[in-house]
């Protein structure tokens, strides 16, 4: 699977409207509790932080733990007062970051 | 006509693909007006379409099935016709029997298909077979009970009940324990919730939108990976796009007519085997069945035909014969548990009933969503892999994905799904 993130949010909205933002990223989210066929623990490798900003200001962020399943789906809402760009970032245990961005026009 | 051919041959053409394209266009022009000739797409006819030697899929059990029927050989022992005479009462320990009827390492076991009073805590028993919670009051003698478990075919040759004794899954002493336990069953089962009672359990309905990429990871494959593979040249320097620049138009309904009889190899081709052999012959790619690339392209070819009604040919002579072979195979009893496809999936047998917590579906509705994302496997399964797993689950012998028998079964299955609209990739547990 590609390491792309998928974002769904409206292309435009009215000033002050609360919009739904849906995000999905492809990631194995290896919990660190599974064992391989030789009985050895498969090391944990998960996305542990997600953050979303709008025009540079924080909108929503969270820490993820190992119970979160593969391909984490995160949905949240935001109140938009102006046009601009949402920026999303997912950071995994190794410090690798996946980023995405989407613009919205607000009338 | 011959003058046109000379012109083609003397023109300097750069690259084999260019020549093939020109010849293709020319012969279409030459032959269209004469007999209804269909040009068959090039396929690699040597070798296997799936990996050899076969390696078992990770986590799949392997069993010795050498003594039992497979889709390719009849090997099970003869069906006894007479019940065994039991002279005296059967000695058995009902507590051991209570454990055996719930032992999942023994093919189920009994409560996979039967409600049996308190057995296994009445936790999600099935209802393929009758409720046995009051069998102790049914007036059946020890001989009858013993023979029914040992080999029910002596009483009902059409039975779905596995021949537990004849096929060596339980020995005589164990059947004695089971009989002793059955004789203690005299009151209806008490279920903790409506979910545990198979007669009151609601039917599972798949409500997820399988074509929403935020719900079904398989959609990423058809939106990104497959189109990229389509454009990537193989060893010959050609890609799929070299001949098929616009697949979403050209193949708008193609996959809905699969699987198809392939006369050059005397077998039924599903989409997956066709992709392997056609890609090899044209692009040089080695996209074996169930490789990531083959699965991506095969899913994509059906995805672009979504909404089309399935209509596989079973009218032409070789297809009709293959269909009839598939139908016969669907009724062959297989493996240690002696189940045929029809036993679980025919409407007049166990279809629409429960094996433990799993509902058995009818044949119709089983194919339109394949290949499907399986959330419990975190991968895309094509129909051949699903057939393989069915066989493993019923303690029968799974074949390589390109087995002729699977092609015939797939054709039979496609015929039962005629008119169903493709909706691929599916999403299932």
C-alpha cells in the first residue's frame, strides 16, 4: 500500500460552519505484542502522534497507542472562519513523518 | 488482399509491438467481413500460472488428506450400507462426551451444527443439524445413537453429517462417550442472549460502502497501484498501456463475462490466470496468480466493469461441458469431514443456516464482490484463494489456484450469479 494519506473535507464552507474532516493513512500499526513463527516478539512500529493545523494554528492532535488497528482512521470536526490550508502530519515510532494538506475556501 | 500484406511486411517497423499492432489492425479489417472470427488474445501457454513448488500460506493448517476424496481424486473409503449391530448398552462417560462435542480440534465439532443443551455453555452453536437438546427423551436406542455418530449414511445416504467413525475422527470409545452424553440431554438449551440462539440470531448484512477509499483499503489498489502497474513496461519493453491505452473504456464490461473457456489450454480461465498468461506473452511480466501485481490488476479489471451484470458463457459446447463438470464437483463429498460445496451452500441443504457463529450463504451473491478486502486478513483475496480456504476449513485438500477443477467450480459459481452486478473490491471480515 502507498504511504499516502487520504483526506476528505468539503471544498468550500460558509464562515463559522463546522465541517467534518475524515483522515485515513496506510500504516501497519505493528502493536509489538504479536509473535513471529519462531516465537519472537515482532517489534512495535506504530504511528504515535497525529496533528492537524489550519493556517498554522492547531486544530486537533492526539497520541495513538498500540491498540489502534492498522490503517488508522481519524475523524474530527473544525469550525472554519476563513479560507486556508489544513496541514496534517502523522509521526511514527522511528520519527518518520507522513504529511498531507488540503485547502478550503470559506465565503 | 495479398498486396496489402506485402505492404505491411516491407514497411520498416520499429519494435515488435508496432508490427503486432499493425497486423492486428490489418487482420481485423481483412477478417471482419468473412466468418465471425474472434482473435484470441496472446497467452503464454507453457508453465504454471501460480508458484511452484507450492508453499503453504502462513498460518494455514496442513493435514494429511491422502485417504479422502479431493476435487481431483476419489479416495474415501466405501460407504457402509448396514448399521453396526450393538448388542449391549454402550459404556461411556458423559463428562468426556460433553468435552468432545465441543472440541474445535475435531472439525467443529458437534456444536458447530447442533444446539446441544448445555454443551460448550450454549455459546453460539450452529443449526445445520437438528437441535439435540432433548435427544435423551427421543426414544432412540444406543445402537441408533452409536451408528448415527459413527456413520449416519447407513440411515440416510444423503446426510450432511460427517462419518466421524468411518473417517477416523473419533474412535469407538469416544463415540461411546458422546452417546452417553447425548442420553443426558433432556431439557431445551438455555441461551444467554438472542445472539446465541441460532434460530433467533439476526442475519449479518454488509452495510459498509466497499467503494469508499476511507473504508476499504483495497480501493487504494485500484485507484493508485493498478493504474501505475498498467503503465509500467515489462521485460519486452511493453506495458499494458502499449496496446490498451484506455482500459476504462475498452474493458467496461469485459470482466463480467469471465470466467471463460480457453481452448488453447483446455481449461476455464478466471481473470487472474488470464492476467498471468496474457501479461507474460505481451509485456514479459511474471505476474503469477496471487502475487500483489496480479491481484491489483485482476481487481482493477473488475473494478472498471462495476455495475455490469455478470454473464459467463455456459452455452457454447466446451463451456457447457466445463459447467457440468463444475456442477458435479460442487456435489462431490470431500475430505475427512465429507462435505461438498452443495452441503453448505445449496438452498435445499445448509445454506442460510449457521455453523457456530458463521452464516452459510447461498451460491448466488457469492461472486459479485470478489476480489474482496478481508479485514481479518488485512489483504485482498481473489475467488481462488477463497475456494482454497473453504477446502482447508472443511479438512479437504486445497489445490493450486490455477487448478482446472477450480476453474470449473468458478464457472459453475459464475452461472449461479448471472445477472448479479459487479461491485469490486468487496469488503468482508
